[in-house]
C-alpha cells in the first residue's frame, strides 16, 4: 500500500479545477492501493482553509468541499505524530513533514515550491502534483 500526504494547496486545487490535483484525489479514493495520511492538525487545516470565504465564488465549491472532507475523514489513515519538526521556514508546513514521518509516507504531494525545496524528507519523496501523476500513477497504468 502506498501512503501519501497531500498538502492543503493540492486539496484546494482539486476542488477548483480538473487538473493533476483533481486526478490525484480521485485516484487516491478509487485505488485501494493508495491511502491518504493525515493528522488531526492537518485535518483542522483542511477544514479551516476550505471554508474560507474567498473560495465560495467557485461553482459547487462548498458542496464538493463537504463531500471531500467526509471522504477524507472516512477513508484517510489518521496518525498522531510524536515528533515536532522544525525544518520548513513556514512553521505551519512542518505538520506535513510530521505526518509524513509518522506514517512512513512514500510521497508528500505539494504545490508549494517556496517552502519545500528539498526532494526528500527521510523516507518520504516530496513531489509536485504533476510529478506524482507522471512518475507514479501513469507508470503503473
């Protein structure tokens, strides 16, 4: 089973446009060999960000958000990281590395090029949505 951690920016993109993030989220829920890994802190960030007023201008964003959050709660593997990490300059992004480490995740998928400048953190490969789709999903099809 492949374990992935998905940055909030990828989740937002998946709900706004039908590009790589959208494909990845759909693949994660339809492929029993892929599991999304989260923590309570990451789930709280998803809820907080996805409920921001600025996203309500997108068609069906609210309804799709609620459905996706229910799927995440029901399907994702929940981890409680024991180690606090302070590697990323944007302190909020360290929670993604904490979940990745706790889960022994294979991939951390993020669109944040500014803060995630490294290609790997311990056992987790850090990739963009396009890289993940091309290198992982399409190679297996």
